[in-house]
């Protein structure tokens, strides 16, 4: 493993512990999202700062607010790195209110979309990108009502701030989806086609790149049957690099994480551990590519959303 990647892994493990100390009842995926976001900066947040931000949000938002629950940790970590928490919170809150007014569909994931806009667009231009985000999301919802879920508004915001031609990209998403259906039997390839849309090659070329990485992982004995493995591989396929090196480092980090009790045994099986190994390796090789880093966070949030939905269904049964 590269020495710098090992240091990143150490920071990630320390960051997960910081989040765990502040959010004792949060799931592992959410804690790891927080720890991954800390890697954008030169140092991890300390527990005191994160607790102060948590208390600030608690004083401003009710328990059922969309700014709490699973959306709170990414927001709290981002706020912790700003010089003025209240100013950042107020801006994200204002954008979120505009998103909800503009979109035809209500959405509990709009705070994350609002953060993406706040982090990538100047205040004087944000109205344009709010409208663009909601137009993309509403069109996705109209085209694929049963396949488009609430968390896809995060992806719509990603497309909006990237300034990719949204009309062409939605058509290419459909074409990539059609090609993927012929090669992979999985109910979540719609989400994978969304991620591959950020690859600016033709639908056939971007699917071919993904399948090269997918097959390489399988040939080396890695199980990637879960939908979230496919989505993370989709993010990895956006990287312009030697896929053999990429896969080798994913395997190295998977083994490295196994040395820590939280990432092994009954606490976590290999397939789960590989999620965080893939996330760390993608973050390492992205070289601060904000688009890749943000879509990575999007995928991790999707994983948590799927688990929440499964838990709710089990509780209702």
C-alpha cells in the first residue's frame, strides 16, 4: 500500500471515532461518511467542535427536520470546517427552502443537494443552479417515476453544478441503462447509469470502461454482487488510471482495515469492509477532484438510505 494512502486510512479510522463519540447511535455508514468528508481537509475535526455544531443544529432544527437524522452528520462536519457556522447554515437553509419551492416533488434529501450548491456556486449565481437542479430532478422523476428515488436530487445537484448539458446527459443515461441491462442482472443499474453519466465518453465507451473494471474485480476473486459495490465501482471507473493498480490498492486497504476490531468479525464482513476500502482508494486517487469526491458521498448516502428503508420495512412487517 502507498504510504500516503496508509496515512489516509489512519485519519479515516480516527475520524470515524470522532463522529462516533458525538453521534453514539449513528450507523457505521454515516460515521464513515463523516470521516470521509474530513479527508477533504488537512486535519480531522476534534470531538468538541463537532459536539458544538451538533448542539447548534439541535437548537435550530426540530427532531423531524430534514436537517437532522441521516442528513445531519454530513452537514455538521461541513459546518465544523467553516469560520462561521451560522452563516453557512443560513445559506444552506435558504437554498433548501428555494429548492423545495421550485421542485414539483417534495424531498427529504434536499439539504444535501443544497450543500452541494452552496459549496460550488457563488451566492449571486445560486438561483440559476437551484432552478437547474430541480428541473433535472423533476425530469428524471417524470421519465422514470418508479426508478427515481428521493436521494437522486443529490445527483441532480451534481449534474447542475458540473454544467454538463442536462438534456444530452439524460438521454445518454437511458442509453447506458439499456446497455447495462444486457450485461448485468441487478435491480439497481439505473443508479449505476446515473453515475456513469459523469463520464463524458459515449454511452458504449463509458459502459465498456466500467465493465473492464468490474471484470477485473471478479477475476481477482472479489465479490461485487451488491448494488452498492456496483455504484462504487461506477465512481471508480471515472478515474483515469490503471485499473489494475486501483484494484490492488482496494484489496490492500480491505486487508488493512481488517486489523481494526470495528472492521472485522461479526462487526463487519469482508463485503461491507470493501465498501470503505473502495471509498478510501477512490478518494486517494481522485486527486481532490471535487466532482468525484461529491458523487462518492452521494453513493455512501444512498447505501444508508437503502438500509434505512429496509429497516423500516422490517419494523412494519
